[in-house]
């Protein structure tokens, strides 16, 4: 790679090589690239007041711009914190936390003037079109007792069904870019097929891709050495997450998941026979969690799954916040699964802050999840990556050898080009600029036309998470159901992510469709409020 990449690389002094990142002889050629600047700042400001996120000390005096209302004011409405009941949580069809199993959506209080009051407890995690509960009487394995189909996929399928039947439907529920895959990776995949590279791959991934990924991750994090032998390639980052959870967690283990959270995290943890515990984020802090939250809710956790930039909120953890959580995890011997699939879709300077920006002594129990689906518009190619300490990576590769054998062989060559070519970086920059333009339109219209509606101002990913319970105390599920029925706009209810006071809008759609959808959403919301 040339040093003229759009990643703004510069040379930095190399740090000592540790066992976590030491290169093997076979991977020595993977690390010759010029490093990228480590000056990755984010526009996320610190919290408004109170404790310092993660450290328990005083917070900075400046206000956060990231959790706001459509009128532009900072959200200071605190969510009631949970008790030790979270420690025995089991995510089922009807509950998030043990003791909340009545299956009801707990209604939030409507807005009172300019102040929005919070629900007395975390809403239950109900779904839309999902499987019936799997019980011993169903004849299915106990492994599937907690399993539910993905609510986001179900909504996308419903939108496609309605379109196929001739309805005027705008789908803003999909979590995938609407751009075509850049030409160079596509050509590389086709070329691999024509050259006969269609047989079984190495189960840990082809060296070309692992080397390209190591070089790429090194560039993103200021030139730190990254060992290609510690990377395992899978069929999408979802399989990477499954491999990590199945390798690290088991019966009796508690895995903390900041909520709202991507729908598959609790399901994957359950499949590994561990227990997912949702830790509600703070509204005044863009629905992110702090170390104090983690200590209060899951003092004996074995693992933590942290997504930044976050799906569904678009919130981004700052470097200081990530470092505080890493210290907490190291001191308590907690494994961190850092889902950084949206890292390149960041509206601050450079890629979003990462655990890979931290000192080596904080990475001994960290597994980083990455891939090409989101930033490179390659969702259908199904290539994900996990960067893990050596023994964990080896175990994950062994596990994969007995499940899928390995990732799609031709697609791996396409992904290697995506991660290693300057032209593709320019394609990514163009897509990011378009996402930014769309985000700005959504935020501006909510502020102008629905003043007082709370939302998380997205600093990354391509999601807009807004609160709907002020519209006549309606739940997110009811809001989405009535919206698609009456206007043809498909969104995802917050119940899918653990909080049914909210709704997720994906702006991974054309600006024309976004504007049309916003016309319908805003008109619908105003009628509800009347």
C-alpha cells in the first residue's frame, strides 16, 4: 500500500512486540505497511454531569451532544437502574430479566412539557414475527429452548413480501448498505472462481486474507503489529461471534451485554449455554454503559460483548471510555468480545476508537470482531474476522473445522482485495460521505419537525434510534406495526434490541427514499400526538 491512502497514515515509533501480537515466520510478510496516524478523535463529548464513564470519578463539565431531543436539548432523563436481579437474567420470549416474565411491554409515561419521564423498569424483550417458544414438548433439542428468529431479518422479509405483492413499501429496517460492492473486490472474487479457487480453504482462512487483514488493522491503529496467525476468518462476523462465545463461555457463565443491543448477541450466548445479562445504558450518555453500571449489574461476569459504533443506536465509545472498560475487565479477568464491524463507518476523525488502540497489557483477554460486510457493502459475501490471543484463535479454528470447515473460498480473495487496495479505500470514503449526508438529513428533519422527541445522535454506523412512547404512550412494537400498515414504511421496534420505548431507522437507503419515508413517519407521528 502506498502512504498516500485516504487512511491518513504516518510513521510512528514501533512498540515492543508482545506474545499477543508476535509474528510467526509464516506471517512475517504481512506487516510491512506504513502505519496510520493514531490520532483518532471522535466527536462524542463526555457525559453531562456526574460520574466519569467507567472510572467512577467526576465527569467532565461539558455536555454530551450525542443523546438529544429533536429540539436539540441534551437528554438528562436517567433510566432507573436495575438491582441484582440482573445477575440471574435469562433472555426469553417474554422477559429480559428474571422476575419480569409476565410478557408485558411496560408502558412509559408520556412527555410532560419538555421533560420525558422514564419507564419504571426496562421494557420486556418482545418480538414481532418469530418462532413459537421451543419447549421440551416441542420435540426439539434443549439447545434451542431460548432461540428466536432475528427480528430484523423478519421485518426485512416482511417488507420484501409486501413489495412483491405490489404494495408501496419503503424498507428502512435493513441493516445493510444499499451500495453495490466495489468493483475491485467483485472482480477478484470472479477471478478466483475462474482460476479454480473453489475447493476447501484452510479452515482458519487463506493466508492472503489474514495477511491483508493484519496489515489493515495495523494501519487503522497507528501501526501496531498485528499477527496474521491470530486471525480466524469465518462466514460472516456473526459466525465469528458464535465461534468466540462457544470457545470462551459455557454453562454457569454470565455474559454482560449493554442494552439496547443487537438482536443476535443474547441468542448466541444462549447457544453457548451461558447466560446473557442485558445492562441498560444511560439515556444521558447516548445509552452507553459505564464500569459502574457493569459492576452494579454483573459483578461476577465471565464476559462482555461491546459493540462500537453501536447497533442500534449509532453511539460511539470514546477512547477513554474503552480504556476504562478494558481496565475493569483486566482487573476482574473478564473476557471482552469487541464487535467493531462498524468501525470504518464513523463520522468523527478517522476510524472509530478501538480496543486495538490500547496498550498491549490491556489486550490479553480481548477478542476483536471485524469484517467486510458493512463498510465495504459486502454483506452477501459472508466474510468475518476474529483477532484473538493465540490459544483462543487456535481453538476457534479447530471449532470451525468441525462446523463450516472454512469460509467461502472465492469470497476470501475478494475480501483480501477490499482490505488491501487504495482504490477500495476511496470507494469506502465515498460511501461514508453519503451515509453522513443521509444522517444529517434525518437528524435535521427530526429536530425541525418533531421537536421534543428524544433520539441518540448517531456518530457511527447507519442507524437512527428514536423514542416513541411520548406519542400517546405507544410502544415501539405498536408504532412500527401501525406505521407499516398505514404508510408502508418498515422500521424495527426497539423491543428487538431490549427497549420497546424506541424504534430503529436505518438510513442505508437512497436519499430519495429516506425523504419520502420521513414525510410519512413525521406525518404519522404528528397524528398520534394529536
